[in-house]
C-alpha cells in the first residue's frame, strides 16, 4: 500500500500534549510544498492523518487508503499537469496528534471526531495555521457512536453508581463529551463526582480488563470490540442523549487555497469510498478488519447497512448545529475559548466534488443477520423474526445484530438485554434501558438470550 505508517503517540492531557508535540513534530513528515514548486518532473507530497481503529473515519482513512482511490485521482491530475503526486498516510490513535501535526504544517488533511475538530479549529487559529472542516465521514443523529461500558459482573448498575469511582476516557474526545453530558443528566458532577483518568482508548480498555478502572467511556469501535470479546457490558448508550455525533475531515486553510484541485481529488475519492462502503458493506468490513486487526463483526456493527454509523460526506445542518452545542462543553473544560463554527465550516470544496451523490438521511435500523461464508446480510422487520432465523441457522450464524427498542442503536443480539412483553420480544443495549422500559410496561420482564431464542421459536 502507498505511504508509510506512523506509530501512534502516547496520550497526554490534551492541552499539554499539543504544546509538547509541536516542537517535536516540526522536523518530521512532509507537507504538499516540501518538494519545491510545481513543474515537469517535480514531486508534490500530500500528507494525510487518519485513525485506523476509529472506524467511523474509514472513508477518509483506512478504507480509502486500501482502495487507492485518492492515488488514482492524483495520478489522473499528474498526467495533465506533469507533476508526480505522492500520498503519505500517517496513522494515529486519537485526533490530538493529528491536530499537532497540522498546526505544525506537517499534515495537510486529517480526520477526527466532532470534539477534536473543534480543538483543531481553536488550535489552528491560535497558532496561525487555520484549518477548515470540509467533509463528514460517518455520523449518528442520536449520539450512538459513544458508549460507557463496565466490566462483566460489575456492581455498577447506573451512572449514579460511578460516584467516587475511576472512569477512563480520552479527554477532549467525543466520548469524553458523552460522559460529561450523561453524568450531568444523572446528577453527578463530571469533574468532582468521579475520578477521571485521561487515557488513550487501548490503555483504557486494558485498565478496564485489569480492574484498575470501574468504567470506560470511549468512541467507536472500542465499546463494541470489548462487548464482542466478552470483556465489557454496556452501561450507557450515548444515543440516550439524543444529540448528533460525527467524524469529519479537516484541512489546512493554506493547503486548501494553494492545492484546491488536490483537495477536490481527495473529496471525490472519499465519495467513491463512501459509495463502495454503502454498496458492499460486508466487503468493506472485511477489508477494514484486515487492515486494523479488528474483528469484521465489530466493524460491521458500526459500518454495516444497519450499523450505528451512517456514512455521508455532506455537512448536514443538524451536525453543524450539534457542533455549536459542543463548544460550551469544551470551554467549561478549559480546552478551547470561543470557536467560530460557521467560519470553520467550508462547504465550497464539497460542492465542487465530482460525481456528487445525494445520500438518503439515516433511517431506523433493522435487525440483521450475517451468516458464515456469505458476502451479504439479511435484514428483518422485527427482533422476533431475527431470533427465529438465528435459531434456524444454528452454527452457521456469524453475527446477529439488533437495534435498541428505544434509541435504535444496533448491538450484538447475544450481548443485548432482552425483554419479553406478551408475544413481543424487544432488545436493549443496556440493563438500565431495559429497566426503564419495564418500569412503564406492566407484565414486561427481562429474559436471557437463550430464553429469548426459545420464545421466538415457540
């Protein structure tokens, strides 16, 4: 594959990490202008920062890289203008080091979550390396991409139970924002009521498994991965906030101005990758799994046809409005000052992108079954119909997914909390969600997964 990989840097508290990283990064990487002016035989290097394991960004990162679409677009441009274009891909665990590289002029295009995007905007302005938001990768209109999880068998049954306990998150990330908002709604002070540890996702996951933290609040794909592996149980579904969350593409303003055609090529390539993912979600999941080491079943939970994320490059108004609502939260945490969101958003490059496709708005997820050896999946109209098919398929089931009855967040059917109410079967991501439903529905009760399968078959 083209380019080189870069080992993710260890996490530091966000403002400190950015300050320390800047002088370290000025001597590495390569911006578009590093190889001199354009001309016959000249090489122009374009550096793209991405997060391979943050699979909500795959259409601007992992999947796009593996498909080679950006390189194809640049090769076509090079044949016209006589310039050789080279793409360098740099892989990181979070958005903070990507922002540090961008503000040092060493990364041209980067992808990250909504909270890191705002920090990217603030740091770019502060350090006179302004950036612009030009595209979205994937989104969830309710916030279901972020989840708080606990270890299996944990005595923590609600957010209120986290008082005085250790919680791991990545400060300044969208998952941190979900944690803060969720605790506030639960009447828990997010700063003084818990012992928050600022850790990279992989570190926090290990800490949860080792029992050194009581809960983990993280973004895609860590909660789903830990649940799939039996190392975590969902405590809080971010979709309960009913606030959109998304990941997007940011670009250095100078690069966007000086290399407008190259940016157009990137956005065209991203749309091609989006078309590929939407047309062949299972193949895309297998490809991303191969590149990242994540199980394909976990990738599909988020990126599949009925997955938690919807992929659409458009800068939808509801997403931009959500971004504006995020600013006060980051200001209260001392991570940013005022952020001019409207000035940060640049729709012009997206409007220029070739082969423009109008993508439908996200609809309600359906139960979904993935059988072994199949390159497609089957959707069902009800959880009960899914369970009937699971029972019939037996050992041929690779993965079964079911949406939460209230939030619509897809989850693994065998990890969901099942509720029977008369002849109906409903699934929930969290025990708290199931308890809340039962409290308002006389006769409803929780059953385990084998019992739910048996009821569906009877």
